[in-house]
C-alpha cells in the first residue's frame, strides 16, 4: 500500500506536466489545424535560454521567465516566418517544415551547447514529505502541480471568459466570418502559436530538472507521451488533455513501479490504441471533430 501511494503521488506530478504539454498541442491544433512536431525542439531551445540566464544570474525565476518569453517568441517566429507561408488546406507541407525545424533546432543546440546532459537544479527540494510513514509528494512536486494547474486555469479563463479568447476561437473555427467581424485572424493565429510554445516550454522547464538533465533531445520523450495524451483526450478538447494527462501520468508511474520502465511506453501505446478503436476522435472530442 505504501508503494502504491508513493507511485500514485508521483504519477499526479508527472501527469500534470503531460497535461500541460498536451494542452499546448491542443492549442496549436485548434488555432492552425496542424500538429506542431517541432514543439519539443522549440521547448528545448527555450529551456536552454532559461538555463543560460539562470547560470548567469543565479536566479531560477529569472531563468523561468526568460524560458517562457523565449518559447513565446519562438512560437510567434515559427508561425510568421514559416507556417504562414504554407498552403492553408494541405497539412503535409506543415508537417515536413516542422520536422525540418526540429533538425535545425536540435543541430543548432548541439553545436552551441554540446550534446552532453547538463544538470539543472529544481527550484525546490525533491525529498518527499513523509505522512504516516509513507513518502508522498515533494516540495518540487507540489510546485509542479501548482504551476501546471495555475497555467491551465489561466488558459481556460482566457479562452472561455475573455473577448481575446473569443477572438482566438473565432479565428480558429470560422476565420472568414471572423474577418468580416473585424477580427485580425493572422494576429490571432500568431498569438495562438506563441501561447502554445510558451506552455510547452513551461512543461519542459518543470520536467527537465527532475530527469537526467538538459540536452538537445531532453524533451523528445515528453513530446511523444504528450502527443499520445492529446490523441487520447481528443485534439480538439482542452479538458480531454487535462484528464488524459493525469490518467497517463498515473499509468506510467504505476506500470514503471510494478512492472518495469520499459513496459510503460507499451502501456501508453495500448491505451491509445484502445481509445482510438472505441472513440477515434478521442475520449472528450466534440462531435464535429469526430465526424469531420
């Protein structure tokens, strides 16, 4: 029972990070109807910017803010400099350009910083609290949960309770009508990309210090799992990203603890396959997404 409680608590923290990264994929999908396969490389570049600022100033928080700003700028630059110039109704060119951007970013990071892992210190202790003799969440896990929850709540408020969020949704789902109503659709698409990569950068900043360290491929596995989460929850569903992220985080933690780490990706793949067989659009996908 003690082991289960520990693994469950660890799975919650990992699930929050997965949910946040999956939400970033959902945002860019809802904004531009494309899966940004360069999301991991762009987030890794933002983490390197955060790492450089933290090393120069000694402040984790300055590095965190720099990483978020770098992610937002990268997202906006990728949309305005690359994606905007591609055919609007053909997904294949966007996929090819995104994969090319991955190669360029990862090669550039390896040249600039080297391929080795660079250790990053988390902002808080990773020693878990002991409750009733059972290790549970650490202070850093609590920070991860709080940061991810705060950002997801802020994005939910933005999209559902503000005029800017209404414009973002209108630009994504009815761009021609939105233009007639005075919405600057290209600007909204750029903003969607900026928000998406900033959210992915935060997820990477929360995860990388708890792993082996930072290198150009440090966010690749997070992207793979988060993409599976987004598919399971539904690429059009922010709520699906949240629920599927927590579920997959718990699944990975429990399978790793009770079976082996090598079995965890197979468990995620099996779950995704099962969901796609039963609900091809994802667990919480709207009807329009399933019948399109």
